[in-house]
C-alpha cells in the first residue's frame, strides 16, 4: 500500500513538472516565432543594393565621362579650322603730292573711316591628321572597357546579394532548429532538476543533462548571433530594415 501511494505521488509530481516544462518550452517557441524575418523578394533587394552601390555609380559616371571624351575626340580636328577678323575705325588724312613726291599742302583732306576684314583659316598638323583614327579608336576602347567594368561590378553585386540572401534564409532555418532543440533541452532540464531535488536522478546524470542543456543554449545563441549579423549586413547594403513577423 505504501509502495502504491509513493508511486502515485511520483507520477503526479512528474506530470506537474512536465506540464510546467511544456509551458516554458511554449514561451521559447513563441519568442522564436517572433524573430522570424519577412524577407523582401530577391529582385527588390538586389535593385535597392545596385541603386545604392557607390562603386557601381562611379563606374557609370566613368562611362558617361569617357563617352563625352570620345565625342570630343571626333570633333578635335575642328580646332584647326576657324574664323579670323579685324576692324579699324579712325581719322584718315590724305596728302597731295606732285610728280617729284613733294607735298603740295600740309593737310589736304581728313575723313573718318571704318574698315573691317573677315577670313577663314585652316591649319592641319600632320600628326593630328595621321593620328586621329587611333585617338578615336582609343577613346572607343576606353568606353568599352568602362562598360565591361560596370557590368562586372554589377554582376559581383548581384552574386553577393544572392549569397547574403540565401545565407540569411539558411541561418534563419538553423536558428529555428537550434531554438527548438534548446526548448526541448530546457524541458528535459526542468524535469531532471526537480527529479534530482527529490533524489530520483543521480548526480552524474544531473551533471550530464546540465552540460547538454548548456551546450544547446550556446549553440542557440551562436545561431542567433550569426543570423542577426547576416541580416544586418544585407539591410545595410539595401538601405532599409526587413520586416519582422509577429506570432501569437
């Protein structure tokens, strides 16, 4: 009779401990659900990162600058072609002379005259004429090089965003697994701790379970830190915060 009564007491105690531990595991699960991130579509994140990339903007500016220089090279020959002009305005004195060149009068006539002249000049240095095609070709190659660098930079950014995006998704799933394992380990720890206080579980077993639970907590904290780091890195590149789903 005493043995049966003792068995019933232990059974009730274990059931109570299990229900209490289940409540604590539910709290851990709810906290984990609240930390799930709602990632925007990959295309949206990629476009935002490309728009904010300083290096890519620099590459695009270089394309525009070199394109302008290429146009300048095409019309560079015109700097040797131009217009020239001259104007004169003032008093002009006319003297009369005889056949021997002697001045008949000191001042014969005075008049105001406005003279002007306009001309076109053409100067073609031989070096510029022979080297013009090479200069234009060089300018075109520089533009093409700048375009290739911009495309390579954009490709690198896209690959980096894809890598970070998938890394966040992976670390979030690992965090969920670690959180679930930590919650289960915490439940087991609560039960073992109460059984240990009642002398049911030996010290060696209690120490072993405690060590396992501590390792599970460490793994959970590491997974949480890695997830937060990956999330913040991509948020910094995209320029905005990702939404957080809230669970009941």
